C-alpha cells in the first residue's frame, strides 16, 4: 500500500514570503553588487566598505549568504574568512558591462513594479490601473514614461536585456530569408531589427515607435553600423498608420491592450501586410489549458495593474482573433522560458 505524504507548508511559505527573496536580489542589483564582483572576488568586509553599508557585520553576511543560498553568489570560506564571487548566471546576466545584462528590467521592478504590485488587491477589487498615473486602456503609461528621459532609458535597457534571448531564439528558428522587409512596431531602441540584420544580410527593417525614442534608436542603430538598413519611423501605433512591410513584428504589445483594441491592432497589421506576408507577436503566450505558464498568468495580472483591462492571452485566443481579421494560417513557436512567438500568415 502506497504511503501518503503528510501535508507540507514549506511551498506555501516560500511563495507567500517570496517578496523577501525578491527584495534581497533587487537590492543587490540596485547596489551594482554583481558588477563589482565581476572584477574579482571580495570579502564581506571589502564589500561592506565599497557599498558603504551601515548594518552590522552579521546582517551584511546574512544578506550575502542569502544570495549564496539563492544561487546568485559563490563563497569560499565563511564569516570573516569568506570570499564572495558571482555565480555563472549572475556574472552573465547581472554585470552591467555584459551584453546580456538583465539589470535594467530588475531595476525597473525595484523602482516601479514593487510598489505597483503592492496594490494588486485594489486592482482586483476595482479593475483599475494601479500605476503612478492611474491610467490605462490605451497604454498611456508609456506616453507618460517616455516624457522622462531617465525612465525611458531605464525601460529601454530593461526591455533589451530581457528580450535578447527571445530575439536570438526567434532569429535562429524563424526563416527570415523569405522576407525582404520587416517592420518592428513598438520596436523601442531597435534591438530586434539590429539582431535580425546582423544574422540576415539581405533584409531591410523599419523600427517604429514614439518620437521620444528616436534619438536612442538612431544612436544604437548607428553604433552597430546599420543606419543604411534600419530606418526609424516615429509614430503612435494606436493613432497612425503602420509601416508597410512583408513581415511585421510586435514584442509585448498586444498584451497591453484590451480585447477590442487587440482586434483593432490586428486589423491594422493585416491591412499593412501584402498577401503572403506574416505577423509575429513575441509574448508570454499562456498555454491553452491555463495551467503551466505561471509567468504568463502573472504578466496578465501586471497588465491589470498597468492598464486596467489589458491582458495576456492563449494561442487559442490568438488563432481566433487573427482568423477574425482575415489571416489564413497560424503557428506557435516556443522561444525561451515562458516566451513564444505567435505567428499569423496572410
């Protein structure tokens, strides 16, 4: 007879108190701890002095050792004989000098989302956005954010960092050789276009985003010597006509819209594509059974807090909406982690 295990509260406590661990890591990012340790191992005392920490030695060690237990740091020795260094993942993704740096999105999480998410209960009660401006629906939060150059740069860096793995996976899996032109709508600083052009020498791209993004995008495109192949067009994808291209891409755009606006946007995309063209939505597409992609479900709640009636969606949703506006065929391509490319062909 199989013995049943006793109920175990450990997972309940781990998740329920998960903000403790999150804040330990987010604080380390805000202190640039991983960038400091990328230059070489340091002792707890050396880190305390470099970071100008006023806490007791024991609490500094508690914080550093918590990062060891969470897998962000490695340690040789213990207490005052301990030498701390980055784990492989932290060294790759949390050193601001590395190209795969993810600290931008984590900095935004610490400075913005941590406080916004503290109001999830109010968001669920009211169905209203809980961000700084209390605005949503048509993604007005971005217009507000883009007025502040510091917030804009933070957002651009965060998006580039977190999407790099997904973009590279897409470039390796999707056959861009079938298309001569691509328009990345809501393309921020042009990172997807840059990566696509780097891999596929024949394609020409349009990076389309709000006017305040233009200086950042033009500078980044020029830095990669691609100004002759990537043009930046300024505009509002909700109000202006979309660029015409054989391939249109959107990264984390549809999920920021309510269902009516999703349908409206997909119709605009369809109208801008030629016959034989394709649309790619890079999103945290929720599994159709709504049981596996926890991050996608959490991201959908993030859209509640940011935009009110916006939400993330399943591939079945995507199939229905794209068929409604005239697309003939759809495909789901898994990228990295919770992210996939939902593809519709005209």
